[in-house]
């Protein structure tokens, strides 16, 4: 049976649609768990939060969070990290995309620590995708997170990361 994966869902309607079709799956990005359209264009536009698909309403963000935090087996993480240089983000007609790579795991760990649990984090970022795509989990490729405060850089080269300048409570262990 054909498996259909909706990449980077952003609406409550799509969250509900997953439950209606046995062969339908979805990815959810980190930034769509955290931002709404108000964050992007609620005052002055924040080009570093501008992405496609565009962030939606609070009720949509809440539905995405509920789905991700539940450990629902048909939902999985999809990074969609987009490291666009400053000159393509801070201009008229800016590039769409959020550079989330440096903070993905620490921020997801914080979100799941606050709203769910470690087991559902593991399902969301790894186990569900392995199961959906019939992939074997490789025990020698384990990333460990530790509780330790650190500050996200304002820039990496000429790219502004998601959560720039914010203090996070988890980090990838060395």
C-alpha cells in the first residue's frame, strides 16, 4: 500500500486528516511548534521567522504541538532548516526559511521536557520515522542531550539562527 507523507504540516485540519487515512503520515518542523503568523508579521515582519509553508494561527500551532507531544505514530519530525545568508533574508522579497539546525535537538528537548516526556521525544525525532519508512535503528548512532544552560549565537557566519541570543536549558553532549 502506498504511503503518503505530508511534509511540514501547519494546520489543525491536516492534523485531523492524519487520523482519517491509514496510509497518510506527516512531518512537523520545530519552528511550526513554536511560532504563529503573529510572530512573523504581527508587527514589523521578522524575516528570520518567514518560512514556507507560512506559520498559521494559534489553534493550528496548538494542534501541531498536541500531535507531536502525544507520540502519535504517524507524525514525525522534519527539520526543514534553511541557512539563508543575511543579504537574502533582510531585504525586500526575502528568502523563505528558518535556520534551526543549531538548536533543533536542544529546543525539542525543552519542549518535550515541559509538555510531554522523553519517550515521546524519541518517538517524534526517530522511532516513528524509522517505523514508517521501515528503517533499522542503528544503536551506534546515538546523540545524548544534557541539561546545561547555553546561549544561542546571534549569527553563525552570516546566517541568523532560530532562537538567536536566547538561553536554552539543554545541549548536545560532546
